[in-house]
């Protein structure tokens, strides 16, 4: 029984450690209950905090889609760009100001359908940026259409009887295009994902982190996979950590095992370094190196 004479004590409110990195005036966010995008934002904010980067020199670029809304919730210089064009915008930022730490944060549809050409060429050139892809295996914002990552036999509004389109293996695509850092985790692996993002931010060159995330409203419901918690339990029970795995072997099947880990970590000359070397060879002392 409660003691009426007990002294009431105030419980101090604990500040969210990543709150300063979020635009709290825009909360609550638009994402559905059970969606994993918010979890990835928390991972990113913690990685950014741990990286000790100058936040005034960090720019976030997003495209269109559910994940494309991330830029608007981060308390950083952010750009919400046109569909599929986040990487060209980010390339322009980096070339205009090489001192910026440029991050592209978007979804599998935006980055690998209409934006696929930009991805492979930015990786080929080794433009110095970090690309974070939240892969929910479907077009979430526009109605649940099959995406370039939707597994064979999974259903979407455009394939109501199951997809037969072979999906992209995103780590393999990034690796074969020339990315210097490639990792994949799920929204269950929050500490691993945070560490991967921190490592990617520290790399010079084109780094890529894929985070598999549930879309309970469209993908899970249409494929009868339960809610967001059911998907998190699936990630927990069916993810296999294989750091250094050959990216050719990490493709995903419908409700099959998910290979996660850090797959690629190497050094390559960046686009700016290649440009400086070439133009110095061509013009000699007449050329002033593009510094930054």
C-alpha cells in the first residue's frame, strides 16, 4: 500500500543521446509502426556521434521514397533530391567542396532502379562518399510494387502471384563496381550496423552499407510474414555472420538465410586523386591540384 507520508521524488528525464542530431520539431515521423527505417537512423546518429566528425561539414542527401525522408529528420545540412538522383547531387557537393563528408541515405528502389546507373558509375570512379541503403525489398511509399531487390516468388502489387525477376545482390553489385567498403546488416544487428556505418564514414572513397529492414505494411502483409516484430525475430534466427564472404555468394532468397557482415575493405585512389594525377601528367606545373 502506498505510504501517504512518503516524500515524492521527481524522476529526471533522460535526454535521448541522439536527439541533438534530429529535427525534433518534425516529430512524430511518417514511418509506419514496425518499419525499420527509424532504427537505421538511430544507428546512423550514434555512428556519427562516435566518429567525432565536424557536423558542420557533414551533408546528407536522400532521394525519393520512405527512406528518402531521412534527410528531412536529421539536424544536418540535408538535401531531399529528385527520384534516383541522390548520388549525382552528392557527387556535385563533393566536387564543389572536397572537405565535406557526403552521405547518401536512400532506399533500394531509389538507388538501384532509376538510380542504378548513377550508383555503379560513382562506385567505378570511387567518388568519396558513403551510401547507406535501407533495403526493405519493395517499393514502400508508392504502393508495394516489386523492386530490383524483391526475392523470386515474393509478392507485390505488380506481381500478385509472385515475382520471377532475378533480384540484385547489392553487395556484389557494389563490390564489382569498385566500392572500397561493403557491408550488410539487418535492423536486428543495431551494434554491428552502427559500427559498419562508422567504418564506412572513415573510409576515403566510395563506401556502401546495406541494411535489411522490414516493411510490415506492404511487403510483410502481402507475403503473410506477420508484423515488424515477426520480421525482427526472423532476422535474429536466420542471419549468418560471414565477415569477408565472397559477395557473389551473399544473394538473398525469399525467406532464406541472410548472409551479413563486412565483405569488402580495401584501398583505391579516389576520383579526385586520379584526376589530379592525370592532369598533372598532362599539364605539368601549369596545373594547380584540386585540393581538399
